[in-house]
């Protein structure tokens, strides 16, 4: 098995506010995938920036289940209309 060579990156700490139920779903997904929340977010963002799907059907089913568990009824149409 060949060793995997990654690109060198510099990470920074940031304070980001996020909707509570979205965070619960993301944390559950990261735990399910056995990766950090940071790695999950970086992967999702990199896929999104290239207009590529980040998840296969099995993962999407897990996400749907977690959305139900955490009562996450927001969708993409709500992205720029949420109020506190």
C-alpha cells in the first residue's frame, strides 16, 4: 500500500457562529465518519467550491436521519433568510 502524501496547509483558529441544529447534525456526521468537525467542514467546502457532491447516497441517508433526530427543518432556501 503506497504512503499517502498530503499537501502542507496552515490552519488558523476562528470563531464562527452556526445554527444549533446544523451543528448537531454536522458533529454527528463527523463522529460517524470518524473525522474531526474541522476536517468534515474543510472537505465539504472544498467539494462545494468545485461544484462536486461531498457525500454518497449512504452518507446522505445518515444525514437525513440526523436531520430528523435533531428536528432540522431548514434547507438551502432558508440560507439567507434566517433570523435570531
